[in-house]
């Protein structure tokens, strides 16, 4: 097909919008309205209060031939608002397109008339849109207007059965959806679109009239290879379905019909057939057996038949001319739907951790997961699944009681928990043996109601009734130039990702790289800490402390950088009367042992102490008397090249903060999620900044006391109770927790 012919077909089918105004504004806010007189005032008034230069945005109200006084309200009260009067009710899609056509903005924001917005609403949308050229759509967090502590939408989803929905709907807003992340779709009630996207793929499909038209635009955007971002700090207060009325006959007709049209137009054949089959079954069960919605279903089928030829042509254009992304990658973001399991019926749970002997941050996660499972599924038995690895031989798992070690190390108590050692080695040099052993281990997970993979860089597929991957940092899939190997590896990697129902990240930093490497939906569940209401010691000693394991490679803790920096400070007379204490467990491979010996040799003659194998009480005593906490993981590394070498989370920073130790930590990885500059500590980029911030604290005892209190108070979000609540929210897609109460 000639390029000219393709362009002509594309122009006719991509909901093409010819802009009638030149770009002269940063943002155009388009508000479609139909008989919204009672809603418009709150909406427009809130726009005059936003923290954004008034001369950089315009407000466009598209009135769909309202019969109330909506138009008069705008004309008499808001003379600087652009009012476009349609001669009939165009619906949401065509109404928005008309506003877009007359817009002048680089960014176009669609906003429902039944909303009011937070002061930072627009600013947060624009910040996200500015940050990445591949970002084409940005959506807000929607809270119920009459109950602003409850979520209406924290990003939209599309299920593997074809249904669209609102993530987090009716959940209390407890911080569980506070990370800026990629999503499958966002809600059209508040959605930023780049002008360039409209030029490339067109506007909203007017054949939808209303409902699923925003999901259709998002689907096309994903197929076109662009990113869609949920921006949680862009907050909107929304009255759901205020214009049409939820599940009114008209609402029901549009939702049923448009779901089928969405997939007829965009989805690959297998998913389209599945969605069509499920709708036919719905017609049979609802319409024939139960006798409900018969007229609506008949109207839906009639409308689909009428539109079928037109949508086949649209499908051809999208699938063969517009689509740039791989279907498999796009659909990894589909939300899996399974029959819910009652929490009281969960009997067997497996948690996989192949590195228990390290007793590090990942094992802290595992230990807390055990306590969570004890609370959430009180009748379940838990088996810790482990095996021989390259670092730990079989005998390591039998000469110690790791259940007791975990309890002692992290100050927890478990119930119904045992170890299950599998006599295989997944780290064989032969790649085919590795794959074979991995599949054997995967088959074992079929025995469980719930499987949680908490092993670093694991690619083990889960086969339990529900499978969760709790990721410390994602493995980057290897690339190979030999085509058969490429296809085989792609199949294995895709199968691994598809096997999990839910991905959890231990930080927003990790979540960012899950998006980058895997392209799946994930949610942040921070490794929790116990927040004791112990008083902060106001008679601390002049101690700078760092807590971290001593090892070489990976995201090692850069103790050598801290030793050298402290020596420089001491030689300049800046650290006289102060002591640097480096505490942590030493990895037992020879390279790490040599590293520790080199550190000890370098520290000779300076007030630098090393403390290995501390008990939990000894660690708490050290933190209780320390003033400043140093952290340097990731220094000297490049994020884009080796993101895994940065601190993925920062558990030791939080533990120090809970004892009133003021953090001065490297500004990368997960640390900026915990520490906010000058509010509860300091973030540094260079060792000169590390010295400057430390010297500032050393010379100002009052500042240390102020930041010590602020640091402690800012850690509550990471508490065991908060993270337990978040986990219950995330699991509620697959488990029924009705009538269950958690601490």
C-alpha cells in the first residue's frame, strides 16, 4: 500500500482532529458539560485556585446543548472562560474532541464537570508530562467528593476478561497508591493528553459517545508504543456518573456495548474471541435464564451489528498501521481475574527465599511476610521454600534453625511455620539443567493456595492458586543475537511474568525499574519497621554510624568511601571528638573478607570502629547513642547503567531514624523516598556535600535535635500496621476478607 493511501485511510479512521488554533498556551483544560449547572460552579471555581500561572492555561467549556442555565452561568460569572455551544448533545467523546479542536495548549487536560481539583492538581500533571518524551497520557488520583478520604480511581485497569475498572475504588486512601507509575489506562475524568499524541493517533472515538472512550484512547496509546502514567499527587474530587446516573438503562447500554467495541477495535484475536464469548454467556445467563436486561442486551447486539463493518475497518487501521508495540508486552498489564478465595479457606502458603543464611534486608522482608500471613490467614501453615545456591551449600540449611534465627534477628514471633528444603541446585552452569531444575521447583508451587516469591533475581514461575512476586530488584532479561535463542528466552521470560497475579515492589525506585525491565503492573509494599514509642535519647554521643553488610560487588555499601571521607574530615580538624562506627555482618567469601581487612588497615590511627555480628539489642544500643547516620550505597555508580547497585530501599536508614539518628544519605535509589532535604535529614551527591552537611550538624546541636524529632515522626508510613493494611488492600482482588479484623 502506498504511503499516500495509508495517510488518507489513517486520516479518516484515527478520529483525526484538525486544530483550529495555534499553540500559544501551556495547557488547555477542556470541560464537557450537559445540564451541569449545579456542578460547574464548584469545578470552575477550583480551577481559579490552582498553583499554576493563570496566563499559561485556558479553560474551555463545551456545552452539549444543555436545557438548564449552564451556558448563562458561564457567560455571566466567568467571562475569560471559552464557551463552545454545540447544537445537540454530542456526548462525552465528541464534546471533548470539539474542545480539543479549539484548544491552544501544548497539553490538553480533559476534566469532568462534576469535579473540583486540588491546588497542585495541574502542576503535578505537567511535571510528569515534562519528564519523559515517551509519556503521552497522565491521569490523576480521583477521590470521592462527598468522602475525600476514600479512593474512586488510582489508575484504571483492563482485565484479562476484557472488563475495565477503577483501581483502588472504595478503599480508604492510606498511601497505598502514592507512587508515580506506568499503568494500562487512566480515567477520562481527569486526563492530560499531549497535543502531539492527538496529532499521531487522533482524539476520542465519537462512536463510543460516552464510557470506555477513555480506555479506548489509552489502549491505542499503548499499542502505539507510548507511556501512560498515573500521577498520585494530582488530586481530583469527583462525583461518579453524576451526569448519566450509574447503571441507569442508558449507562448500562453504553458500558455493555462499548466494552465489545473496544476489543473489536483494538485487541488481538484471542482476547477478542474470549471477550465475545464471555458476553454471549452473559446474555444467556442474564437475558435468558434470569430475564434481566433483555431489552438492553438486544439493543447492544443490534448496535454492534450496525457498527461492525465500520469497526472492522478501524481495527485494520489500528492493528496494521498504528500499532508499534508488541501485543504480548502491552497485555502484560492486564489485571488477572480469578474467583476469590475466602481467607479462612487458605490452608497452605509457601514463601520462597533461597538466601536465608544472609539474614539481610531481603530476609527481613521474608520474616515480616510470615507475620503478615499469620495475621491475614490465621489457619494457614507456612513453608519456607529454599534450596542450595551458588553462595550456600546444602549443609548450611541444616546446621542451624533458620526459623528461630529469623525470629531472633528481626525480633518477631511466628506461628505454623516450617522450612522446606528442595534438593536441587538452580545455579547449574549448564543452562538447560538450570531451566529444568527451575521448572521442577515451579511444579512444587502447585501444592499451595498462595505462593510468594521473595528471592532476589529469581525467574521462578508460580503455579499456586494465587502467585505473588515480592521484588527486591528486577532482573534484566538477557539479550542474545541468535534468533532461536532470542525466541526461546522471550518465551521463558514471558511465561515467568504471566505466571504471577500480583507484583509487589519494596520501593518506588524498584517499582520504576520493574516498569522499565518487565512492563508489568506493580504496587509498593515497603519492608516494614516496628515503631516503638520509646523516648529519643537527648544525651547522645558524638557518633556517626552506618549499618550494612560487608561484601564486594552488587549494591555493596561503600564503606570504603565513608572511611576515606571521615579520614579527610579528621585530617582537616572537622571531626575531632567524633567516632565513625561501621556495623554489619561480613559475607564469608574470600573477596569480602579481604575487603574488610583492607578497611581495617585503612582505618588504623583514626577513631573508626568496626562492629560485626551485632545482636538486635546491641544494634539498638548503638543507634540509641548515635547522632548522625551515614549512607553511601550507589556512590560512583551510574543509574542508567547499573541501577541495581544503588540502595533499593533503605531499611537501615529508617531504623536509624526511629532512634532519632539524623540521616545524611546518598541522593539516589530509594533514599529520596525516605529523606526529604532539610526536613528530616540531608541528601548528598558528592563527598564534599557529605562533609558540608555533616559539619553543619556537628556544629549545631539545636539543628540535630530538631531534625531528630522530625526524622522520627516522618517514619510512621513504614510501620508494620500501615504495610499490613496496604497488603490487605492489594490482596483483596484475589481473597475475600469479609468479617476479618486486623491489628
